[in-house]
């Protein structure tokens, strides 16, 4: 009798881990072309690519459910604008004003806190002591990485324009995660993604057109094309399918805790692909975050 809930739990953990591994590359790869493609253009090309591929695999289901989708048009509108139009666009904007490490760490620290609070308020989700202690461990691990183990650096931490953009991004993503948990059961996961990808991309279109009028024309390279494909297929299609599947199984608050592993994976990927230095502080912060995740998911 207890095997099914446990199996569902581990499947939810697995989907969350796959998502975080994929999404962590968002910061590493997007950082490499931050000065080559303007932020709204990155978002628009990413979601246009994602919409194309999600339509290929989900159009039939979308047509089958068009009447159901119309019944929930306002729910889908707000889900699309938070999860697609605004969330990653704010990250790309923030990348022009703050360091990459602030970009990752502020987002991954703030989002679980926002989601836990919203889950308590709007979903009446019980937040036990293990969840609170685990979240404190996760935040401690992130602060350890942010300060590089130095109390002086932690005290000198300043929030600039980019940091506020990334905080806003985390806030918006938290709203999206709560909305996903409230998804009507009549809406199939595939038709849900087809709808929000198309809606979200269309809402980006006017801002993309405006941006093209005030920025230099793009000079495409193979690297830029690869990045857009990675962001569109990996981060968007595969990532969102796995993230939503995790939320459905273990809830938004518990799923969001896995985002604390993002800096750990981003660091590993940066070492591999960008030849950045890996230090003992990275190792220590990773261990603290993992311990926090384990504690947060204890039942007794």
C-alpha cells in the first residue's frame, strides 16, 4: 500500500533533478552570448523554437482540448505570462547588469522561499519543521558559495539593478509554480504546454519588434544557433515537461527546493565548458545544499 506513494515521490525527485541539470546550463550558455543577442531577442527566439517543437508533438492533443482550453483561458493567460513571457526574459535582462554568480545564486535562493510562502498561503500546504530546517541549510549553502567562505565578502554584498531584476524573476517563477499546481485536471499536460508556449511567445512578439528597432542587427554564428536550440528544446520543452511532472507528484514547495542545486550544477558545467576554477568552497556549499534537500524531504 505504501509502495505507490514512495514510488511517486522518487519519480518526482527524478524529474526535478533532470530539470535542474538542464536548466543550470541556461546560465552558463546564455552568459556566453549575452553581448551578442539582446535579452528580449534571446527570449523570443528561445520560445519560438520551443513552440515549434512542442506543436510538432502536441498539436493533436491541443486541437482535441480546444474547448476545455477556452474555458480556462484566463488561467492559461496568467500561466503563460509568468512562466514564459516574463520569467526567463527577466533573467536575460539581469545578465546585462549583474555578475553571473549573483544571477544564479539570488534566483535559486529566492525562488524556494517565495514558493514555500505562497504554498502556505494559497495552497494551504503544511510546512513542517524539517522543511524549514532544510530550507535554512539550502540558503546557508548558497550564501557560503556567494561569499566564497568569507564573512567580510558576505557583509559587503550589494544588490544592484540586475539583482533586483533577478529577484523579480524568482518572484514571477514562484507564481508560475503555484499556478501549475492549481492546473485543472481536465487540461492534459501536453496541451497545457502547447498553449502557454504559444501564448507566451505571442506576448513577447511586440517587445521583440520594439527591441529590434533600437539595437544593432544580429550577425548569426553557429554558436548562437546552437544556444537557441539548446534553450528552446532542452530548457523549454524537456525542462518544462519534467518540472511540471515533478510539481504534480511532490508539490511546488518540495520541487522548488531542488533549484538550490542549480549553482552546484552550473559550477560543474562552467568548469567543464568555460574552464572556470573549482574550489573547496564550491564543494562545501554543494554538500550543505544536498544535506538541506535531504532534511527538507524527511517525513518524520
